[in-house]
């Protein structure tokens, strides 16, 4: 690659956690939607066995507020605490993108993370390069700050992060069940707890869903999510506009054919926002109260949605 038009930048941050713990969190890509705000979903395509060597991953993330998708090849070097990466197929205006994560111990309990990038714009276009400059700077600062916050939080209070799921058995076609969840633009007509919907899918399988939902107390809440759809198998999503009690909410709808029907599952992972517990639930409310409240609210909506998906799919079988 010619050096003309090539940009090289570096960002870094100090973290109050051991270097090996920080490296592990970066290396395990399934963690990324939980710790990096721009990341919507990551799939490991090949490699990565044993946490070392070459691997290929597919990433869905936002850049300057726009959802993007690309495939990267990574080399994991746990001995040197380095992970190099290179996009195989970049999305315009990016012509090429790569870099390195470097984790350096500062002491037994603290570390420094350096994030290096090199990139070029399509046709070395100045406007495209400026767009990439801004996206890399914003995402790098955001990712490093989130990495610091989430690693340090994991070392102090595991009770703030929790996951759960609900499953409904459906005597219908997996295509029909999937379609009901996939066609979220129709939810205002299909789901009583949805008051309004703004839905777009400019790139097939990469969706933006903003909706107003009614809570059990009659109040209405606005949420916005980015979703990645894998036809008839699963839909992964990440909320970017969150209710007051959460600092993170990721989810996964999965559809599994079994016993002549479908097991449809809604999985949630949540990080609580302790700053808002007293304001939302009262001065005497605890973290346990907040966990129960959030779990109940999300599970109620998920089970309601799955219940309507069940009615829809089973009705189509009878038709």
C-alpha cells in the first residue's frame, strides 16, 4: 500500500485493572457490544481457538451515527498482549483500515491501553479522509473510555450486570415467527404496547428501530436500537437510547426449529444505572430492587411480543 494518503493515529488510556484482564476483554469479541458503545454485534467467522493466532470477525458498528458493517482479520498475541487487525473489505469512504491494540502493565493492578490506527480514504478523497478522521477519533475515545469504565466496574460490582432470557414454544413455521420479529415496522399494528414506530433498513439485514412503548403504569418511553438480522435464525440488537435505569441493553432474538415447531427466545443483557435508582424507584430502593424492576419490565414486553408472534405464526398454519 502506498504511503501517500495514509493516516496513522494513536489514542491511549490508563485503566485501574491488571493488564491480563484488560487484554482478555478485548480479545473476546463477544464482549464488544457490551463494552464498546459503537459496536452493535460481532460474529467470529473462523479461527480464534485458544485465544491466540489468526481469526476473522464480522463487525456491525456505528460510525458518525451511521450503522456500518465490515470484516476484519485479527492476530492475537497474548504473550505480548497485542492484537493487530486489518479490515478485509471496508465500507466507503474507507478504502483500507488497520491497527493494533497494545496493553501495557503500569503496575500489578493498573495498565495502559494504546489503540493504533492506520487508514486511507477511497481515491484519497480529502472529504472522505476528514469523515474517517472524525469517526476514528470519536470511536477511539468512546471505546477506550468505555473499556476503562466497564473493566473497572467489573472489578468492583458484578451485581450491576445481569442476563436472562424468555422462551416460547410455537406450533408454526420458523419463517413466520422470524418474520413477525423482523418486520418491526409493523409492530404498531401488531403489538398493543407499541404506541409508534420509526423503522428503516437501508442495507439489507442492518436495521434502525425507534419506538415509543407503553409501560404497565401507562407512561410512554422512547427507545432506539440498531438491529442485525440473520434470516430465520436470529436478530441481534443494541439499544442506543436507553431508559433511565440502564447504561447498557443488548439483546438477541433466536429461532430454533424443534419438534415440528419453533422455540423462540428473547435474551437480554443489562447494566444498571445506579445514579438513577433513587429518582426512578425512590430513596429506599436498592440495586436488587432495580434488577427486579428492569427484569420484569423487559421480560413483560418480550413475552408479550413472543405471544403475539405465536398467535401470528399459528394462525398462518391454520389458514
